[in-house]
C-alpha cells in the first residue's frame, strides 16, 4: 500500500499569517514523509511553543506539543519508550536555541535518532517580535531598540561542536529542496539537524524571502565534502553575503538507542507486561521502603 | 490543496509579487484563451498571501471557491498542464488588461 499526501491531510487550517515560511516547512515535511514512505502511525512529531510549533495540528500524525524549549527531552523519552517510531522535533529558533539550548547540545552529543527541524526566522514571532539567539547583531526589535548587542548562535556550528552526525540547512522558500533535505535527514541513523531559514512576514522586516534569495547557494553545486569536519565548520560559520544550503556534514556513529542494553530485545512499548506475584510485590516494597 | 484565481481577476499582479514559491503566472496579455492569472496547484503551499494581497478579492482556497466560479479550479490547473505554464514574462508588461 502506497502512502500519499492525502494520507497526511488534516481538515484543520493553519492560523499562520499569509506568506509565513511555516507553510513551506509544512509542505516540505509532508512531502518528505511521503517520499520516505512512512505511514502516519509510524511518525511522532514533538514540538515546543511558538507559531511553528502548531505544525502537528495541521498534519494527520501523532503529535505532542510540549513546553517552551522542551521538545527534545520529550522526544528522547519517546524514542526510549518506543524506538520503532520515527520521531521529528519541529520548533523555532527562540524555542530551540533559547530555552532549549542545553537540551540541543545533549541530544546531539547522545546521537539520539531524532530529526531536529529548527524553524529559523531569527525572531520570537508568536510573542510579537523580540530578537532571538539567532538574530544578527544590530537587529532592532522591541527588546533591542538600540540593536541586538549579542553575537548570534547559529545552530549549525553548535551542532557540529556537540558532535552532531548530520548537520544541514534549508530554506522555506525552496520547498522541493527542503523536502529532499528532510527526507535525507529522516533516513539518517542518528541525530539530524535541519536548520530551516524562513521569514517572519509580520515581525521580521529584515530577513525576508528576497533577503535570503540574494544570499543562499547550494553546497551541492560546489566541491564541498560533507565528510570533512573542518570544512563543515567553515561552511557552518559562513553567514552574511553568502549562506550555504544543503548537507553541511554527515557521518556515522552508534546512536544512543543502539547502545542501551534494555532496548536490545525490541521496543519497550511493544513488550508484554507481566503481572507480579504478591511475593514479588512484597520483595520490591521491602527493597524500596 | 491550493488556491484558485477566478475570473474576478483584473490583472493587478500583486499576487505574483507576494507568492513565496513563485507559482502564479499571467496569461499572455491579449491572449483570449488565458485572460487572467493562474496558480500552479502542484507548487502552491496554501499560504494565502496572494488572496490577502488581491485588491479585487479574486482568489480563494480551492474548497471556498464560489459555485459560479467553480470552473476556474480546473482552468488554473490546465494553464499549467496544457497551457503556457511557466513562460518567461515581464510582470510590468503583463499587468492591466489588454487595450
């Protein structure tokens, strides 16, 4: 039985602003899932808090909307409970690189088999326009009236530094390219970061579709070797006049789940629960109380 | 699902400027077979920017197209499959009705 886009369609209409980059990301996620041939019940999408984190509402998949900054630990728990599920985390730059920064480093370090899609519009959109950890220095917003005074934290560089085994960047204005990138990330065995550049049409008047289009280029059109970590760092640091898109780095390393002894017999969620005898209950109680 | 441009279109062309995926194409000016602008349903990401920008309120999501314009759903599709499709156009020249 072949899966089609119709299998993923939901009657719930997005409440995003007309022209929002999240529409492109939603289309690309749907296309990628169909391309890889996953059926809806095999997929779990975990999100945080933000406009983009409403994405699972608009798709026919299992979704968990968590707390701001916390989708990665919840996704980690989901993978440990049932590693037959394909788990995608979808969250913004404010969620993932702000409050969620610590979890981001550890999830990459552990090489959890999770696809981490960051909806990177360099602003806090849902809360109406504060500068974010990925905003350029000098960016003027309500919370940076003199211009942002911090240096920006690009997910790509930090993922490499944390030992991420798949680091890529996409663009919400190139839906086909983004779909291919997400499909590749889904098939990667390990942590897979896809930093998706997108505009916030309402609150970020600087990083628009046109701003990105003048700067982005495809690494696939160059002689970049995604297996070369040093070259990957250089590409991950490239920002401003030229911004590289595509697979920046990919390597293989055992995943966290592969190395947990308790998971070797198969997904915990699929195991039968055995009823404990009164003697076993008593012995456990004696041990802990 | 895609949006649809109906015959209420007055060839203002603002939709072309705001489409994030550049999937709106004008019928060549003066060509009686394709008098207005047409959305490529396979590329449209349903973001609604075109409908918001249209001063003539000529654009609708597919499932909200008024009954009297239902034929335009297929027409938009046919422009991109059998018609000119993504021909090389100059928006400034294509705006406005043929004189």
